[in-house]
C-alpha cells in the first residue's frame, strides 16, 4: 500500500536528463573503451550497436512501462500488475530481486567512483606529474593497497550520492543532473576536440568502424549484450523507478530511443577522446581495466596542457559516475519511503549506511581481505575477491535475470491492454514488433546468456 504520494519529474526533459545521467556512467567512459580495445574494435562496435537496437531499446521501453503503469515503486509495480494471477508471489520476488541488484552494483561502483575522485585530487596536487609507464602502475597499486585512501574516497562518493537522494526528486535528483549533465557534455566535447587536435583521429575511425568480421563470434555477442545491459541501466530497477516518476503524457518509446541514442553516442565519443591519444603515443590498446587508470595517465604530462586534460577527464568520469550512483541508490529508498517505514531522509541514511559497509568490504578486498575467496562455487568464481564477486553476481548475473523477468512479465503475464495503452503506439506494426521482441527474442537470448553465466554454455 502506498503511504506517500510519489514526486514526479517536472517534465519529459527532466526525466530524459536523469535517465541519460543514469545510463551514461563508468560503463561508457571507463568500461566501453577498454572492452572495445580488448575485443578488436570495429567488430565489437558493430555487434554492440545491433544489440542496443534489437534488445536495448525494447527493454528500456519494457522497464519504463512496468514502472509507469501504476506509478508505484518496483516491488509494488510487479505485485499490482500481476493482481489475480497465480504467480503473483513469484513476481513480488522478481520486484524484490530487481531492487536488490543495484545495491550489489553499488557495492563495487562506489569504490570505482572513489578512484575517479582520488585521481582528480592526485592530478590537481601534482602527484601524477613526470611519470613513466611503470610508475603510473605503481600509483594505481599504491591506491589499491591503501585501505584508508580507498575508503576515504568511497565514503565521499556515498555521502554525495546520499545527500542528493535525501533531497528528493525535484530538489535532489533533478537539480543534480541539471548541473552535472551539461558540464559532462561540455567536458566531453572539449576532450574530443583536444584529442582531435593532437592527431590519431583517422586511426581511431578505422579501428572503431572497420569491422573485421572474422572477429565476430559468440563471445563478442555475450560481451556486447552484457555491456549494453549495464550501459543502458537495465535489469536493476532504475528504469522501473525512473519510469514511475514519469508524467503520463510523455511518450515512453521516444524517451527510450533518446536514452539509448545518447548513451551509445557518449560511449562512442569516449572512444574518440581516448583512442587517439593511445594511437599517437603508441600505447597498448588492449590493456583492459588498466586503460584509463594506468595507461592514459602516462601521457598526461607529456602532452601540451596534459594536466588540464587529465583533470577534466577524471572530473568527467566522476560526474558520470555520480549521476549513475544516484539512479542505483534511488530504488531502495523509493521502496522504503513508499511503505511508510522511513521518511526519505532516514531511508537515505539507512540505505547509505548499508551500502557503505558493502563498498567498504569491496575496498578492503583489494588489500586487507585479499586472501578471502568464495568457496563452493565454480572455477570462475573461486579466484575472485569480494569486489569482483559483487560485480560478477550483480552486473553479469542478476541484471540479466531481472531483464529476462521484466520481458517475460510484460510479454506473457500482464494483460496486453496495459502495455498497449501505456506505450501509446497504437496497435500497429511498431507495437507488434516491440511485443514480438520481448516475447520471443529477449527470453531465449537472455535465457541462454544466463545458462552460459552459470557455466553451462554450449555454443
Ligand atoms: N549505466 C551505468 C553505467 O554505464 O555506468 C551503470 C548503471 C546505472 C547500471 C544504473 C545499472 C543501473 F541501474
């Protein structure tokens, strides 16, 4: 039962900015370029674009629809939309799982958000000056080995996010994205301009847009789908809650396309900010997660205005991270508030306290707790620390499960008339195409990816 009247976004544009803020994050600027680098460039980009169009947009529409239909938080949305069905208690669980997943994500995301803040500070104070290759690795390792540093910056990112959340939708979330998103876009444009000026654009174009078809295989598809889920903030209640605050007159399909377009654009543009520098300086393309924190800083002070570039770059990452952490924090708070258990302020504090502990464990898992490994799971999991495990379970596993459940729910369980009315597409080709995708395409593909995730993949 709803005890508190939900706040709404003040307009479709306010929603769009917040949803783009959620989608554009570490996934675009930190993860996308290194995954492209590791997976051979153009082949991956092509598959990624196809996945965004075929699964991404329809799934964003699906989650926004479930959220907005009754304009209630995720668990209640699942319960109300399955009213009278035998499987209702199962769907309550599905709602619950979708609210828990972003908390798991935040368990590692807050730590990386902390790294970005720490790097802004380190460059500002000249700690990354005059470094050559091995030394940037050393700086990164020193950070990882220092519980105090990691916890300090992680705590700062929890506090900033918690503060924004506690102020509510209009005074908190909307205000934050209104300030951060324009700055984010401005910095991004500056950085690409700067990169272009320093050369390496032609190589970047070629690398990102000339697909080597031989490199496309099942692994590319798996990676691309995982990346698209993460990047579009799917399977984690974010789109459900952001949808529940969306005024009824705004078109969901248009919003979904807007979010997917902007998100993909920023991911590609991030490639154009980073790869030219990698090419002109002959740095490795496939340095994986090290790309941004170890490889890139090597050249910051060798390039003209490199230090300014460095500060702007990590600020960009930090802003992108914060507009995503708020969207991951909001679902749990929205649920607690709706139930009348806590006021928004108290709910923000309680959720923040829990998240701080979880992210604290993640931070410690790289130093004090590095000898702890999960036991009793399969081989992939056995070597992981707490932070890797959280990422693996929430971002690789649970997001897919929740996305699959959302598609089955709206495609097979909820009466057709509900989505028909909510999407406002009429009963024409577009609506039928969307319904076909979420009924017949998403379930087998996501289902297979989950089977693969638990170690029984056969392709
Ligand atoms: N989309 C964000 C990124 O690309 O960094 C991460 C994210 C935010 C995932 C919100 C899931 C979510 F619900």
